[in-house]
């Protein structure tokens, strides 16, 4: 049985964020290989993928801990082992990691909350809210709302997945294109002791 372990960028198809160059295409590898263990990629997979052209299998273990604050790093991490027979038959048995620090990523679109023509006010369709609330307070309240939802989700995951109760990594990104630069450093202070990445949430 022929196994190759490679540590390079993997081609993910022609789509935004996946450049065609600066990566290894499966067709660059010899087709006598049976199994490719592909390192360097962050996302952890729990199954083998068969390449339809080269007819070998690819396993992508990913990183065992989050190394950056992006959506792929928030997915379940895995390790596992291969069972290989003398006739080159093999199978992969995944093992989900239960002690990884959870990562939650959330995006907030500011133009969905306020009118750019009147940036100090809520959108008029948001009934029952204070229309004259400052934009910084609008952002703070929305972050607090989304943060509380993520913490409820985290508590549920701890119970169902039997994870260790550690402060999670949380990234809440506020998209404010078209607005003036907004300084919300004071908002970050509210989450000290609640998240693992204080000052970077």
C-alpha cells in the first residue's frame, strides 16, 4: 500500500477565497498512490474523500486546536486511526475530540440595524425601540444579544457533547461599510473573563 503525507495548500475548487495557484492539485500527484494524508489545512474532516480522477483517497486531519478565528476552525475536530489489511484494504475510524476549546463566529451587518442616512437612529421598521439611541449603544446591545445566544448554545453543547467547561473563543465581527469608523474598545471590556480571546472578540 502506498501512502503519501503532504503538508501544502490543498486545491478547494474554483471559488472566492480559494486561489487556483499556490496550492497542490490532486492531478499533480501520481495515481499509483492509495492514500493521501493532507496536512496544512485547518478544517478537520471525519471521512475519507475519493478523488474521481486519480482514484486515491484523501484524509484531511486538520488542526487539533483552533489556530485562527474563522468559521472552519469552529467545526468539530477529529483524530482517528486506519485499519489496513495485507490486501491493501483499509478503513478509517474517526474519533471526535471532546476537549477542544469551542469557537463561535458571528457577523453583524450594521446597515441591517440602522439607516446610513440617519446613522444615530434605528431603522424605522424596528418598532418598540428607542429611535434616538446612539449608534455605539446600538452596536453594544446587539453584540450583547448575540453573545448571550452563543453562550446559551455553548452551555447546551457542553451538556450534550460532554465537553470541558472552559471559556470559549468568540469572534463577533461588525460590518460597518459606509459608516464612519466606530470605536468600540469599551465594549470589549464587558466580556473580560467570559471569553478566552479577551480584547480580540
